[in-house]
């Protein structure tokens, strides 16, 4: 089992920045790909970003490229999402997720086995 706890959400004005963090405990963190997803009210959960076990590979949804950066620290068992130039459409609950590192770096929800409880991000216009 892997337990994931997100933090760092909040209310920010459009154009501002937030940094989300996800702390993992349980099994060896470095063996898992890590991802961030988000879900806005009335919408399906959406992939945001992912990072491979050794941080060599990252991928992003097109809408956040150039604005968001995912990073991880395997020594601390954490994965962060730096969000800059935030827009009202980024408003959502953001979830951290862990998936098996032996698989490819996925962007589907089913590529990830473990999920955090989510943290709310609200961007005002």
C-alpha cells in the first residue's frame, strides 16, 4: 500500500502561482510513477502531469504546458506540482496518484493504483 497526502491548495487570483505537494508513505516511493490529476465540478477527472520513477520523463496535458512543472524528490518521498500563470479554468480538486514503475508513464486514471484525498485549487478572475 501507498498512502498519499496532498497539500498546498488554496485560493489565488488569475495570473498567480501555487505549489502543490504530495507526501507518500508505505512502499518504496522510487518504484512508482507519480501523477497529478484534477476534477472540476460537473466534469470528469482529467490528467494534468506525470513523472517517471527517476524523473527522467515527464508529460503534461496541453492546457498546462509551459505553466505547470512536476518534480519529485525520491529521498523525501514527495512529488510537487508548481503551477504558474493560473487561470480560472484551472479551478478543480487536484489529486496525487501513484502507479507501477514497471509500466509506461501513463495518463489514464487506470494507470494509477493509489490516490490521495485531493486538495482544492480555486482561481478567481
